[in-house]
C-alpha cells in the first residue's frame, strides 16, 4: 500500500505551504517507505509515499499522461492493467506501473472510466488544463481514504486521518465505490452492482461456478515484482487462499522471479488454535511456514501504537488489529512486501456464528449486504492499516468484484445454516472446494467451525485485554461515560480504555464520527442482535458471545458485562483453551 495526500485549491502556493504538505505527507511514510514524490501546480498539491510492488525501478509517482497535463497520485493495484493497455493503443506509457493506465483512461473516457478498473485503489487525478480534479475509491473500500475541507475553501484527500486531521475544519471517510468530481462539486456512486439494492437473488447454487470465480480472483492477485506470501490462520478462508495460491503459483511471473515455494505466515499466543491448524495446513500444502508468537503483554504494550495506525476505537477491530500489526512487522523483516489474505468471506457467505440464528433467507441476505457495505469500517480498515503500518500490502481475493457478483447472486436459501442437514456456516463455499480427486484441503479443515481472528490467536488475548482495561478504568469513570463521550458512549471498560487513547491522538469531533457504533454480538449489525433474545445481555464482538453456537462460548452468567465486575486474573500468555477445533463437526460430503 502507498500513501497519498492531496491539497486542492488552497489559495496558497507559497514555499511554506509546500513545506507543510511535505510534512503532512511524511506522516504517511510508513505506508510507502520506498520513495516520495510531490507535484505542485499553483495551489494544487499531490503528494505520494510509494510502496513499490509493480515495476519498482520506474513506477515512482505522481504519474502523468504524455504531455504531463494530467497528473495522478494512486494507492492500489490495478490487476487488469495489461488488458487496459491493449485498449489504449494510441497512448505512450512512461512506466510499467499498473497504475499508469489511469491518466490515459481519463483522456479517452473522461470521468466514466473508473468502473473499468479491476483492483483496489484510491486516487486523485488533476487535469491542469482547467484545474478540475476527480477522486475515487475502490468498490468495497479495501484501500483507506478520507476527505476533508479547509476554511480557505480547499479540499483535502488523504490515505489516513493523520494526514489531514490537524488542518481541516471537517473531515470524514471517503465512501467506497464513489467518485468526487470538482466539476459537479459532489459525490456520485460509480459502483452499482445488482446486490447493492438488497433485492433477494434467485440464481441456483453451482459449486463449480463459485469455485472457478474464486480461483480466478486469487490468480489475478499473484501479479507482483517483489517477494510475497499468504496469511494463514488455519481457518477455512485463509487455507483456501493458500491452497489455490500454491496450486497456481508455478508458471507465473512471480514464480520465475522468486521461485515456486510459497511462504505462509501465522501469529498467535503459544498453544493457540490458529498456530496448531495453520501448521497442519502448511504441512499439507508444503509451504515454507513462518510461525510468530506473541504474549498478552506484547499485545497490550502495542495497543497505543495500533490505535494510532488503525485510527479507530472499535473494540473488535483493535482486538484483531494488534496481532496482525505485530505479525506484519515480522513479515517485513523477512523482506516480504505483499501478502494475500482471507478477509471478506464471512460477510459474503454469512460466516459469522450469529448467522446461525437468521430467521429466514431474506433477513440473512440483507444482513450480508449490510456487512459488505460496512467492510471499509472494520476488516478492510484493519487489513489495510495493520499491514501498511510496516510497509506491507494486503490483497483480499474474496472482495474481487467479479467474485462478489457471482456469490451474491446465489439464492440465499443455499447459504442458510442448518446443522441438522450438515450445513454449517459457509457451507456452499466449503462444498465448492470439496474435491475428492484433487483435495484442496483436509476434510476436517474444510469443515472446521468459524473462529474470529481475535479469538483464534488465543482466547486469553481478549481476556487479557479486558483484565488490563479493568485495571485502568474505574467504575466511577464508567458512570460518567455518557457525559465524557456522548457520541458512541463506551459500554465496557475495554471500550472506554481504547476511546481514551484514540481521543488523545485524534481529538477532533470529525475524527470520532468516522468510527461506527451500535450494539453487536459476534460482529453482528445492531439489527441482527434482535435475532436472539439472549444476545441483548451478551453484547460482545467476540465469536464466543454467540451463546448456543460457538463451541467455547462464554458462560452466560459471566458474559453480561465487564463494566463493573472484574474478570479473573489472566496469566500472561497461557491460553484458556488449548484446543478449539471440533472434530465432530467434520462431515462427509
């Protein structure tokens, strides 16, 4: 991932302003440690911090068209750039960068080219012929992006809050799948898939169509000129990504440059569920496996830095971001700059354990739509910023546009969970890759119960966080929480602790408004909490809060709140549960 910053129409073309823009751009240097660039045209500034993945030698930014009248600063990857180049036969490209096509597409198609891009991206394009500009963000919001407004009439764009929060009067998250045009002076949605309307689809389930669509999504993400690997937790989603990557790596340009041996990475507390299952899958696939351990104290010590980089106070995001943040640092130390990850599957297929309680297929489908639309505030934000904090890029094939179209067109009756019929969560995805002749994964891995990342790294991780918050947030502080934090009032001591840290880094009201809120159980939306009456008293984003579903669910009597009752003391890095899998869930297809 790169870091972009643009200041547009600030009525100040002085050297002092240029220095300020450079200073703010350096706040994003962790995202792109390989090179820096700044283009100034009057009172328009486009800055870039580059993480070189494609064409490291010549792809520095900003990028231009032939006469340098159109200037672009981009964060992202355009997977179909070679096909797009073939359509632009009358254009000359300055670099081999995948993002080089953007300026030329604008020349040919004006503002209506964004839907032609297949990839993840955020960009600002300046047309110096009339000083107009456009800003766009990818369909789901895999790349992070913010927009702000200055008192001088300027518009600011930044990959992260910290690039603009001190200089804008108001700022907010730039919505995914949208384009801002200075000519029209507003936002419009360029991404308009059929599923977005939340109408109930009726396409019959075809396992081979689903399998092929996901394999294509993984294969196109093998485009790289630098060493890469896969994040492997041992759960279904990351294991499928690793399996497909291992199958198709040979014969790719990446294999010719870096070899056919796939590297996999996992993080967890000593003895955690993820470490055990990731090692098993890695052995099955024959990857070069790297296992990183951390202790509860290691994670707690990193919390402030994690919140600074992730830019949220959402509890589940911080819980899951911390081990990913620690792992990304280790990955970068090995010389790896890109990883492929499994985010997005649970939103598309209803993989979270609370989906067991969906009352009907209509509610099930609408909940998946809501979850996908909110990904940019949760898992996409985590995956993007936790890795970018150390100059590593995360690619997420489950959020491929074509794959989402296929998966979200399936009649949701097929996605409904029915244990009596042997259908656990994400059954249609598991069935699609249940190949007896050429198995992708062992059966018990293919049919392993969902484990959320913050749980799978070791159950004592979350318990340790709660215990730490208990020591730093008093009952009296919780009694006054609604007055100190009237917006998204923290309901637990853990949430209060994170909120205090966030407000210290980002004290502006606009900053706190960028973070979502509302009741949640096991990562549900607030509406889905109503699916089960017991959940209203068990509001926690951990998968173990899904009482009656998770095999290691919280005990009902102690799960109600950690706001006033101290949890039992947690020993540093000893997991409460050594085994989290349920071999009894394995079913024969």
